[in-house]
C-alpha cells in the first residue's frame, strides 16, 4: 500500500523526527549445489552399473553366448546345392540354369582352394591355373569343358535340353568329388603307402 502524501511530507520535512527503519533482513544468496557431493548422484551411477550388469547377464549368461551354426566343408555345400539344382533342372530356363550351376562350382573352387574364379571370366580363370598344381590335367580338362558349356548357356543363349543340363550337373559333381580326392592325396606325407 502506498503511503499518503501527508505522511510522506511529514517524514521528509526538515527537523522532523525520522521514524525507525523497518526491520528488513538482507536477502540471503542461494547456496551452491554440488552434484558430486549429492547422495542422489551416487544412486544414479550405481543404478546405471546395475542395469548394465543385468543386460550383460541376460544376453550372455541366461541365453548363453551366441553359438555359431555348423560349418560345412565346401564339398558338402557344393554337393547339396547341386542336388537341389538337379531337383529343379526342368523348371529353369537354359540361361538361369547355366548361371546357377556355374556359380555353384565357382564358389566351391573359391572355398576349397582359396582361388577367386568369380572375379574372372572362364578363359581368364583357366589361364591362371594352367601351369599351377591346383588341378590335375584331367581336372583341368573337365573344368574347361564344364565352364565352356555353361558359358554357351549364359552368353550365347544356346538351347540346352534336359540331357545337356544333366550332363553339366554330372560334370560339376564329378569335378567336386575328384578334386577333393586329389587334394587329400596331395596332403598325404611322402612315402605313405596306400592301403591294400
């Protein structure tokens, strides 16, 4: 409430007695808040550690660490894929069949021998392994004939009847089986005699 003008003049008139000052206490500044010293901070940090521990336990110990699936040898994968392809050989057009059967053999060669035929054309790949001991002469001829037949289907769009497709499947299967036998023979120590 504002004081009246008479009261103001009475207070400010010269020679007038000054009334006592009202009791006004000074405003106290706010006290600083330290997060590090707060018990609430410790509770939050502890809760985070407990939550992280529960998540790790749930993921690794309750369900067990993720287990890798069974690892199959390249030969097993190639033979399974060739069997699946044989089951649908009549349903595929010649070009699709040529692509799929060639892919099976190229991936097998990559996995079994560490080569990369999928990055090369058939003639480039055959030339790269010509002087190497990766394949025997018979295996090299079989592979060359097989890749040539697949290329005719893929690029020349040659018409291949069921008999020609079956022949390519047989060549691929024979190559997979013979190359694995040759590889195991190469790994035998020298002087080891074959069983009678």
